[in-house]
C-alpha cells in the first residue's frame, strides 16, 4: 500500500471514530506511519483531505450500485436494485458508510463542488424523473423524492446495523423497506 492510501485509510478510520474536528492531521500521519509533512504533500489542508475522501468513497459506492443495477426499462425494478445495492454496499462497508453519513450532516458537504454532487446524483434524479413522466411516481419535486429515498436508505441502514440480523433477515428487511418506500412515492 502506498503512502497516500495509508493516509486515506487512517483518516477514514479516525474521522469515523473521533469526528472531523477531533482528528488532528498529526494523528492521521502517525496512524498512517508517515511524517506529518508527507500528509500535506498529498493534501494541502485537512479540509481537502476530508472532501477528497468523501468523493472517493462516494465514487466507490456509485460504481458498486451501477454494477448491481438492473438493466431494464422498468423504473420500479431499477430503483429497487439501486436501493438494495446501496444498502448491501453500506452493510459490507460500514466504516465508509458511517463516514458518508457523518459527512452529510457536517459543514464539509458545502465544500464539495456542486458539479461533483450533481454528477453523483444525476442518474438517480433522471430515474425519478422518468418514473414521474411515466406516471409511476407521484408528481413531486424530483429532489424531494430523492431526499425521501436517501433518508430511507440511511434509516434502514441504522436499523439493520443496530441489531444482530442474519443476512437473510437483512435481505428481507431491505425488501420490505423498499416496498414501503415504493408505496410512499407511488
């Protein structure tokens, strides 16, 4: 593993454990086994490290979701596969998903370029708009429907990660959650 990857891995773990403000760059460097100055060779500021880490984790999640999205014209089927994929990824990548949750409720979200955020959500917004246009989803603002879906994803993850479910129970709960979500936006 190269130095940059060690820094990113240490930062992710420490940010989730101690929060953004509770994690000094010197601690990240120490945990990564590099000099403090080495960290700043890769990231000019702590803010840059936090936002770069977020973009990287979101890209990883997006690639997984895209790979596991149903190839279909059926909006419901595609949306369900995305919902399931996002939760399966979250459960398999708990620290990364906790970091995403932490980031979303922090001031750092405002530091990510709007173009990056728009590119991340564009496929989902397009799918929602397609569902609205076909009369499959209620005529509500697209960003509102997206917010409902995102909130549901975070909530279901919190529920599943707080109890000792088997994989089968997790899958059943996710399936039931999608049915509830679909009924809400339909």
